[in-house]
């Protein structure tokens, strides 16, 4: 079976498709600055995910799994506010959310998803 | 290929089946209270996993992967005590265990598994 | 579909192959000692991954995903130095990197990968 990679730099691919599944890299708000709210960061992350899924010919109604990393679990409600407004009632993935420091101080939420293509 | 979702609320599904794989949401001990031991929490989490796998028509002998989050790595041995008593010698999944704060103070262990259906 | 497990002990398998995908357990530098640099640990982890992938009849050019746990995100650049020298430009997986305390004080980096077989 073919592996299709896209949006690759020298380090990783933002998206890999294989055997009916699209895997996305961990998405952080690419435009974030220190002090941006988790609500806004999450909205931007989810918009980035929409863009990649569209590029793979699928969308959020076909999500399989989500892993959410928050730099501070006290922002769980803010993240969920953006998440709940975004997910499709007919396309709810499994999910796990844990606290973890991320790769830059301007990033407070990172989301990894897989979806069916 | 069809996606089958179950035990969904407005936010996520506890289980998604696609292309021969069942994905479970991160399982915490749903009945936990602050102060409950990691040993007991882990036993309860694993019982919940058994229940979901049965619902998907599979069981722990067909586990593929497990990711375990512990709120305090000093409880690694307690978690393993419950894990080692539970896993099937013929069905050992891959595993990764890391420390991470979880979504509620009453939760000290969260386990994400995938299995073949 | 058959599940093939290998390098199993009483707790987990280091590798599981199913439906065209090989899943590896979280790899830490098995020979690590406290004080070993993240650069060296990462090189050893990636060599271990090469070994398991070879055993499964595949290699790093067919990587799908990577999840990287660092005990201290300030070592991100050191990890990347080893990573960037290792990955294949034609086989770049998706990736997510977060900070998490690992199962032993001698381990500062743990990597979980999946690959196509």
C-alpha cells in the first residue's frame, strides 16, 4: 500500500495517509504569541486541522482519534469550549487529554488527530 | 469503509471502530475519588476497558497498543501490579508510560488502548 | 487478520504488527545512565528503532508517526540534532513532541513510532 506524505519539511510531515487513515502531526497554533488565550489557540488549531483534513479529501465528520496536550490543565474548560463548538455530533472521535509542557512558551494546546479518508 | 462510533456524548466517543481496529478513549476510573489508590484505580480502568472491548466483539487477547499516563511516576509499581495481573500472556500489546497531570484531581491513571476487532 | 507480536516479556511486546502497520513500544535508551546526554540517548533510541523495524521487514523510510516525550523540553534542540540526522528525507513521519517525566531517572527521551510494513 502506498504512503502519501504532505507538507513535509526537513524534520517531519504534517500529514501522512496510509491504508485508509490520515495521521496529522501535533498541531499548535502556528500564529500564537505568548499570552494568547487557550480558547483562541484551540480555535486556530482546529482550523488548521480542518485545512489538513480537506487537503486529504476528508473532514471532521470522519475523525477517529484525538490526543490533546494542555500546558496547564486549568485551561481544560476553555479548550473544551472551542472543541465542543467545533466537533460534529455525527463524527465524534475518541479523545484523551493530559497536561504537558509544549515545545514553545507561546503554545498552550497541541492536538493530534487521526481520521478516516 | 464504515466508521462505527459508540458510547458518545456531546464531546467524544468512548469507542470508534474502523478498518479492523477499535480505538478507545482515554479511560480513567469513572468512580474514582481523591485518595483512591493507583492500584484500585488501575483495576477499575482495566475493567472498563474489558467492557468496551467486549462491546466491540473483541477482548484483551487482541490488544495492539497501550499508552499509560500516571499523575505521579512514583506509582509506576502499583499500576504495574494491576496491569501485570490483567494482561494476557498471549496478547501483550506495545506500551508507553509517561507522567502527566490528568483532567481531575481524583484521577491518577489514564489508559488509552487500541485492539484488533 | 493475524496479529504478530515479538520481543515480548511478561508485561508488553516491543513490537506488534497488524493490518500492514507495525507498532513499536515506547523506546528509551536501554543502556542509559543518569547524566548521559539527550543527544546520545536519542541516537541510541533511534538505533533501537532501526533494529525493530528491520526485524519487521521495514525501515525508517516507511515511518508513519512519531510521538516524542522529553523529560525536559530545554533539550529539544539536542533531540532534534539526532533526529534530523536520522530521518529519511523521503520517509518523514508525522510527529508530536511534549514534555513528560519518564519511567526512570536515567531516561530523558522516549520515542513511540508506527511504520508501514
